[in-house]
């Protein structure tokens, strides 16, 4: 019984598997913000641009989130939707942060 519980615990995916892609996406967005701010890009233009910024990092994060969720038993369509929402949340946060930077 103990062996089964330990095997089950080891088979459960680690949330740490999404840390690297998440940090890479966050870093890319931060670099994008900094570069856009230095170029004095208007907030409205930034809002449009950030939606497609960092595509490789966004895809890597999406893939990691979907892999984690499906390993935890989430159906793939739901996992894809969840991952898209998470990526969008990071972009919205970046947009809000950029607008704050431009206001100051």
C-alpha cells in the first residue's frame, strides 16, 4: 500500500515544470515593455502590440501549462482554454504596467 502511494506521488507532475517557461515569458514581456517605453510608444499602440509579443515564450508556456493540466486529469480543450487565459492575463498585466509607466 505504501509503495502504491509513493508511486502515485512520484507520477504526479511537479508544478516546477512550468516555472522556467513562465519566468521566460515574464522576462520577455518585461524586456518588451522596457524597449517600447524607451521608444516612447503610445499606450494604445502598446496594447495592440503586446497581444502578439513574445510568441515563442508564450507558446512554450502554453505547452507547459497544457501538459501539466492534462497530466493532472484535465481534459485537453479545458487545459488549452486555461492556458490561453493565463497567457492573456500576463499580457493584460503587462499592458496595465505599461500604462502606469507612461502615466508617470
